[in-house]
C-alpha cells in the first residue's frame, strides 16, 4: 500500500495533468477517455 506522501504526489501529478489537458482542449474533461487521450498527448510531448 502506498504511503500518504506518495498518494499526495500521485494526486498532484494527476491533477496537474488534468488541468493541462483541459487547457489544451479548451473545456472541462468529462470522462476517462478524454483524460487518457490527453495523457497520451502529454507523453508524446504534444502539450
């Protein structure tokens, strides 16, 4: 099980990624598919 510090770091990373994806697509993310598409773009250096 992950400790509280690691969980906080993961939550921060996910929150930051969601904000970046929302900024890229210009609207609020509403489902997991949008998040994963944005994460793939970030991984590819597209954002």
